């Protein structure tokens, strides 16, 4: 069974969610938002249901944390909250939330949306192991408006096949960019990359996932 993580400090609602969803999914739940990150890393759920207003750590902070970690960044997040949809929906979408449901929950609509999301988003199979390693890179190319740029960026998430880094630029996924390792004033060409994913679009936490289309022997990790 596919795993779903429910994070909500309302014990009665968590129990109701577990009862209504457990015939189709393996439901892991917690009322402690601090514990949620540990559970997500441990169980690697296919989807998360997240309340916004909780003690100690709000849903806003938790959603941002999930999307800042490579191992949880691509897990769909459904916001389930008593707050008005018009009040926070756009903001949470920019933070990476996939869907937004107001309480009391329409479980028929929720189950249909979960099924559609999991069907349309196959489980990610990573071909390369990611490593936490800080590198300073220089990325060169053209943005979506065909303006040339040369931008320094820091990544702490690398693999033999690519890297993840923040960039305050609008880049097209069909373009290629040249990448250099930048250290002690010296730039070393390490290959060409393309954009495969954009996270937290139009927020201060916007990041791009790059994949090598051509990789030089000088790249820090090899297969």
C-alpha cells in the first residue's frame, strides 16, 4: 500500500482521516510537527496531508522545510486547514503545496484528488545518490528572456548526475547552461546542464534542479 503522512494537532481529525483513508493507503500520522520531518525521512510517504496552524512549528515552516530537503522536495503536499482558502492558498502554492482543502473535509473529493495525484506522479527513482557537499558554482547561459547571464551560486546538494541550487533567475527547461567550479578566483569547467525541476517558484526559496547533459572529468562526483 502507498504511504500517506498526516500532520495535524487535532487528534479527532487525524483519527477520522486514518479511518477514512486506511482501506486504500497506509496512513502514518502525528500531531507533532517537529516529528513530521523525521517520519517523512523514515517512511518516505508518497503524499502528505498538512495542517497550517499548529503549535511549535506552523504548516508554513514545515512546508518550506519539506521543499528544502532533496529527499522530501518532490512529495506532494495537500494543505488541510480550517483557515479560509482565499487567505493562504496562493501563498502555500508558491511554497510548493499541491492542493488545498478546507475543514470540514469533503472526503470524497479528497480521496479522488489523492488518487489522481499519485496516478499522475509516478514514484521517483533516483539514478544517482545525492550528497550534502557545499560547492560554489558559476553558471553561464541565457535566461527565459534570452538575456545572457553569469551567476555565482552555492549548492549543498550534489550527485554524479547534477545538483540543486537557489537562483533568482527565470530559466527555461529547454535551454542548456555551462557550469564551472569556482574556487580561489579560478573557474574550472565541469559540464553543461539543463533544468529538470523548479521548486518554490517566485519565492525567496526558489531553487532549480539541474541535470548534466555533458559532464567533464573535473566534476566532483563520478559514476
